[in-house]
C-alpha cells in the first residue's frame, strides 16, 4: 500500500490520468491525497471531478482538501461570487449531475492529518497547532455541509481581518480560517497575511516571509503537504512538501509517495 500526494489539478484531466498510470496506481491498495484546486482554469473540470468522486465513492481511496478554486466554484453555484476572467466552470455548472458533484465537493475536508503528515491547500498560521487547525477546519466544514449552506457562505468571504486572534467570532473568525488554509502564501512576522503576492521566493516583499518560514511555527514538527503556490513550484524539505508545479500553466503535475518521498511527474501541455 502506498500513499501518493498530488498537486493542484485545476481541471487537467489528461495529465491526471497519465500520472496515475505513471505511479501504477491501484485503487484497491493505494491512496491519493489531493491538495485542493481540483477544478477551474484547466479544460476538463467536469470530467475530473466526476472521476475523483467516483474513485472516492467506489474504492474510498481518495482524500481531498478544498482549495480556493473549489470554494470559488461553490460560491459561484449559489451566486455569492461571479465568474471571473479565465474561469472554465460553465460546463460543470451546466452538467445534469452538477448538484450531485457539488454536494460531494462541499463534503470534503479543509484540512487533514494522519501520523506525522498534515495536508492543507495553502498553509497554516504560525500559532496554530495541528489539533487546533483540525478543529478550526471543522468549523468551515460544518457550514459547507449544511442544507442551508448557501445562506451562510457569504460569511466565509472577505480579505479582512488578515491576522488571527483567538477572540475572533462570527465572520471575522471564519474568514481568517478560510483565507489561511486556502489563499495564504506569505505573512509578516506576526502572522499578518498578504493576499496580493503571487511571486517566487526571490520576489517576496520586504518584512514578509513564506508562511512555512515564520518563527516558532507551532505546526513545524509535522510535515505539511500543500499546494496553491505555483510560482514556488515543487518545493520539498524535511517538514514541507509543496506540490503546485504549475500543471495548468503548462509545466508539470507532481506526485510524491509519502512513504519514501519519491517524486513522480508528468508534463502538462494543456
């Protein structure tokens, strides 16, 4: 049995199939950890979401955490957010099984941890321990899984506040959780998030650090598996596996086998 963590798919169906073939994936024996952003920007979000849902329901071999593009789809579907330039969501929204696909998607996790690994789409704020992050993620998951989620989701969206305080309640608390786990790349030393920066390590603004380099990070004893930061690319060190290697931008789709950290990649030309 092997566990393969795979980077941001973003509707790139063909490279996903090629990567499964490359790793000789056996759904009866192996597992996939998907770091989020299953959908959007690539050409085949509908086919990809259908396949992953089927794999999950048939063999229980997939663990998925939600990314910002996955949440964007859910918000577009209930008319909380408009579609943006570059979105490729319409075929999915028009599909006869759209409601079933969205139901499955909103019942996925925001954060997952097992043994010494933890998976999140973007990152964790420095004060959050792994157990605390799991509890905070459950607050968002509970909202998304309610029958009336469309009436509550507006509380999840917004750029403020940008820093965590234990006293936050309501929309302020929920927005910090969502933004850290699905949007964050860099912060100031006190954990204030910067949502506008999308560049590489060499172009990080003054007085900012990658979220994983913040001093005294409470989650540093776990290996964090994440994606989201395509300009960072594939980036591994002892306590970090960052897997967004830019498939949707024509680079690679990456998988890392967690048991021995072996890397597998396929080229993406979509």
